[in-house]
């Protein structure tokens, strides 16, 4: 019996070795623990952090050196986790790859995850590590006063070895999203797997500092979703010198609110750099001003999503049906077909509808989740971007990072308004 087990272990070390010399030193015991491969149905794959957010809001103005009465809430967070929850509530069936510890935060996150019947096969559970936690303190008006983030586990333990274990999920996925919390080696491993099967890769920058991690993987990236400052940081990371400056839209002394075309003109050099480096779709988030939707040569990657997603479209037929009912694609179909086939760059401004703001923390993640779900359901690029903006509105009107419920009919109604107000922007001077 022992001889047979040794033989099986020896064989597993060969047949389960990653297909890339970049990944090395795999723990064979870890591999043997997963003798059964996860199902590789064509589901979108999301890799990144699961975080427990601890949110403290005082009833009155807080003073240093003493406690203040108020409320403390535990909220499920993390960019990747939020995106997956949002996609699930829109009808998609994403597969998540992440890491948590055997501690209170990890137990709480997993309990909520399992209660939503989300897949856990991709969640690495490790003893001796701290589950990512962010603790934020707000003032009584809802403005952030201070925060402490302990998210080292994502970078230190969400390794290339673990990601390679789910290569078949990535091979069959219509799209892969990675967030920049990952270690650069893990980012590269995920991108290399995706490249083997022409799986489009969406890069979510997370922060100005971490957005620079695009530098080593830009050749693999199909889509990205930076805000204004992350866009500039990404462009500088891809430049030989720091030649792009952050845009100051207003100061305390003087309010300066440029038109959307003027703002676009200021950001255009950085946008063009990213498009010229091969990114096909760029969503630049503008907060309460909506988004800039920018693309070049996008037809091929959209075709890749469609070809790999024939089965998965059936999973999310309802989103496709509801949005097409309110926003028929034929209104812009011929124009969109012509611009997608063009080698020129195109840009549109999609405004954000007015919202009753409760919390801003999950808006950007829900924007990405809405776009990814829409693309994977078969909606076109304009409809998908508008659904993302509409979903972000639903997020800012909820306390949780992702609304407890997302009404497809309400999203469709807002999507129609957003598309009706969309304006094309001029790349040419």
C-alpha cells in the first residue's frame, strides 16, 4: 500500500506541474489534496482579495484620547469579493480565487459567502495567517477620518501555485479579472494562463500606488478600470519618465469645473498611451460625473468573450432580456459595429445619474461587476458600460459595499437614461 501511495505521489508531481517555468517549487502534498479538479464551465474568473471591513461611525464629533458613542459594523469587502457578489446578484456565476485565514474575520467572510451559495473551491484557507481586515473611522457626516488596512495575506499567500491549480477555469472563462492587490508574480502567472487560451484580462488598479503593477503585465491586459489618478499613475508606470501630471479639478480657493470634453482633453495623453500599449477597453471612472468609455480595436476581444461564453449566456439570460427590452441595441448597433472595427480610438462620456448617497466605498467595484456581468450576458459595450454606471448608483445608495438586493428593472431604467445622455468625445484636436 505504501509503495502504491509513493508511486501515485511521484506521478502527481509530474502530471500536475505547471505548464510554465515561471512557477516552481509546488508543494506536492498541496496538489495531492486536490485530487479532483474543479468544474471548468465557462464562468468568469475573479482573482483578488476578500476583506472584512470594520466601519466605525460616531454619533457626535469624536475627540482624540477618548471614546465616542456610535455604531460599529462588520461589512464584507475587498475589491475582488465585491465584484463577485455584485455579478452574482446580477445573475452571473463567477468563480473566485482568493485566500483567508482560520480566524474570526475569515470565519465571518466564509459564513456569509457560503450562505449566498457562492463557490468556495477557489478560496485558500490557511492556518497561521491573518484574514485581510480594514478598519475605518468616519466622522458624523460620513467622511473618512482615519483607517488602517491589514491586507498582507493577499500579496503574500495568494500565490502563483494556487492560481495555477485553477488554470482550466481560466482557460474556459469568458473573461478574467485580477485586482492589483496580488503580488506581481501572481499577477503574471494569472495573465500567462489567460494568454494560453485567449481569455481577455481585466485589470482593476485598486489604488494609485498599486496601479503601477500594470507595468510588468500590460502586454496581457485587455481592459482596465482606473479612476483619474490611477490612470495617470498607470501611464507614468508605462513611461520612461514621469511625464503625466495629476489633474486638479478644483481647489479650496477656486472652484474649477471643466466641461467633460475639457477634462477628457487633459486626460487624453494618458488614455492614448494605454490604448497604444494594447489595452482594448478603458473605463475611466469620474465619481459623480460618471465614466469615460474609451476603446480601440475592441471587436476581437468582444468576439473572444462571445465565443467562449455560449453556454454561460444561458446562465444570465434574464439580464440580457431585461436590458434589451428597455434599451434595444439597434438604436446604436450600426454605429457601434463600424467603430469597433476601426483602428481609431473612440471615447464616450456616460454621466452618472443623481443619487442619494449613503456610502461610496463599493461604487467602483459594483461598476466593474455590472460591466463584467453585462459583457458575459451578451450585451454590447455601450449597454454594458451603462449597466455598470447604473449598478454603481445602486451601490452608493446602500450601506453595504454591494446592495443587499439589486433590481434588474431599476437597473434597466437607469441604463436607458444613461445611454440617452451619453455623448461622444473627440480624440482629434
